[in-house]
C-alpha cells in the first residue's frame, strides 16, 4: 500500500511507467543524499580505518546513483537529450547551453 509521503498523486491512477519513473528519481535522490552523508562522516572521523570504509561506501553510492541515472536516460528522452548535451564536455557549462539553443 502506497503512503502519501511516497506519492504526491493518486497511486492507483498512475501508470506503471510513471510509478517506475518516480521510483528511479527517488532512488537517485536517496543515493546522492547517502553520498553526501558518507562524505561528511569520512571527512570528520578521527579514525583512519573508519574513514576508509566511509569513503568506500560513499563511492559505492555514487555508482548506484549513476546506474539509476542511466536507467532514467534510457527511459526518458529529455534526460537523454540533456545528458548528451552536457556530460563529458569541457569548458564553461553555461556556454554549452547557449550553443545548444
Ligand atoms: Fe546505494
């Protein structure tokens, strides 16, 4: 049973495509939040072994976030379009936007 905290619209009326889109978006959010938290903890801990573990966990979460982003790219033409425009480029990002328009 979906809760209102998870879904902003009527779950029963949503298509499976929209549900999966939302699941992927939430997964990316959660993974990136975990990246930030692990990074903060790794920076602050005074224990060297724990620091290494936290950095390892942070990097695993980055991998998870990117995997979910790739799923979104494959399923969402706008993600695909913008990723093709901006990712793996060099130079001023805002100039890339100007050039793309
Ligand atoms: Fe993860």
